[in-house]
């Protein structure tokens, strides 16, 4: 680096750094001090103008966005002062809009450096300013050129060399951004390939679960039924109860496997959107629930005319889970009530399923949509904790969100949106 230092700063040239961020200022100093520059650091444009009353710097590096006085105004004032306009000004900016380049030309800046920048890029820009044979052009006045851009007029007084430097730095920044985008695209393609491989592994696992695990379960349930049907007279009451427990446990395991497979399949399915009558769908599900348990007294209140745009099959899964959830948790109510309706929030339709059932403690509400997390004991209410997680995944695939409100023994309301 000694050779570079001798070439760039042979006489320890003085640079005025105008930067309101202590972190960015320290980063600049760490780079430039190693090159032998003498540095002065101030926090805004007004402090920079005050510093110019002392020893004149050989170069000014200024941030654009600063309090009190920004970099554009500072540069304009320097270039308007006959005694200071020859000082080259490099503007540091994290902005990338065409208006930023226009404003840089308007204020007479000599060069742009776009954040974030590398040490090599910063030093090359400074070296370019030092070796520029037309460096003194920044101290000359030029006829104003009025241009119209984005419906606004700008008066450009920068010289040809300044304009060329600014345009080249902008072009260089565009190339750098394009390279970054290409790298990001390559990384995204690699991640997509990994995701595709992971999905294939998941499908293979699902196949294994479906065939290899369910086969022995079928044997367990089958032989249990045979024992209960043919060997009941030879078994004592305790042995018969053991067999019944085995049979029910195997059935629950089979149901859990089915639930997991369905969860995996549904959450990977891309929605095939169409207009769906949610009111009619809710009424059909209500009839099915009543047919399964005809002895229960449940009042269903379904608002009419509620429609939504989404995948009909997936929306049915949402409604089946939410209404089925309400049906289950109102099971201990003599007079149960389940309501489906819609309201509006900020111009967005919000659908809801409300019940007067067991409710839940708000302290555990964040676990409602987590797989296998349940707020009620399985002995009190059966389930695996997959239904609401499935609902959330499907709604997220539709660009919506789901949340719930409730209190213990005072019912619950589940809200959801679809985009």
C-alpha cells in the first residue's frame, strides 16, 4: 500500500469530510488515513462552510442527506463562491433516482459515489479527481443550461468535465447494481433448486408415511377387530378393554397420518382462483355437521351473499376447519351458537366465524396456529393441533392473514382476510 499512498497523496493532501453518521465518518477516516491524507470531519453543511474559513481543503467528500444543510445546498454554495468554487466536491449518496443525478449537476458537483461503496472504488474516485487534467474546470463559470425533467425545470451550470464525470459515475453505479442483481438472481435460482429438491424429498417422505407406516396400522386395527368380534367370549373384561384401547389408539394414529399428509399436500398447492360463495359453503358444512351429530342443539347463523375470490377446494378446507373447530368447542353447551359473517376494515373484507364455546386464554393465542400446539387438553377436546395451522397456511397462500379473539368459557371469534 506504500506505493499507492505515495501516488495518491504525495503531499498529504487535506480532505474535508462532511458526514452526519459517526459510523460512516469513521469508515471514511479509516480508509483515507491509511493513505496519508490529512482529514477534517464535520457533521453537516453549515459546519463545513465554517471550516472553509480556515485552511482550504484539496477535496470535499460530502454526504447528501444531512440535517441543517444537505450536500446539494453545500455544494451549490461552494460553487457559487469565487474563492472556493475550484475545490472539487464528491457527493456520497445512497439514492439512485434520475432526479439525484440532475440535482448533482444542478449544484455543480464534480463526482458521485453511491453507497455502499468499497475501499477500492472510493480511492479510485479520489485518484481520478487528482489526476484529472481539467481539474480546474470546476472553478470556472459556465453558461446556465435549463432543462425540463419530470415536469420540473433545472438550471445546469456544471462544465462538460463535471457532467461527464457524473454520468460516468452513474453508469458505473448502474453496472454495479446490475452485477449485484445478477448475483442475487443466481442465488435465488440456487435456492429454488434446493427448494425443489426439498419438496421432492418431502413427497418421498409422504409416500413412505402413507405406505410403510399405515400398513402395520391396518394390521393392528384389523386384528383388534377380529379379537373383539371372535374372541370376546374368551377374553375377560380387562383384556377386552385393552384390545379396545389398542384399536382406538391405532385409529387415532391413522387419522393423524392422514391429517399430516393432507397438511403437507394442501400447503404446497398453488391456489386456482375463482369466485366462491362462502355463505352457501358455510350452510352446506353446517348441514354435514348436524348430520354427523343429530342429537346436538346448535344454532347456525350464516349471513347471506358473502363471496370471496380464491381456490374453491382450499376455501372449503378453511371453512370446514373453522366451523368444525367451533362445532367441537361448543360441544359442552346446551344451547350452542355458531355464526359466519363478514365485516370490513380499511376497505378490505374481513370474514369471521364466531361461537359461544370454550374460548381460550389470550396469553396462549400465539400458539393457536402452530402445528401440534393445543390450548385445551386432548381428553377434554379431541384433536391434533393441525387444523388451524392448515387454515393459516392456506390463507397465507391467498395473500391474506388470520387471527383470533376469545376469552375462557366465553367463546371465540376467528377472523381472516383474502387478497
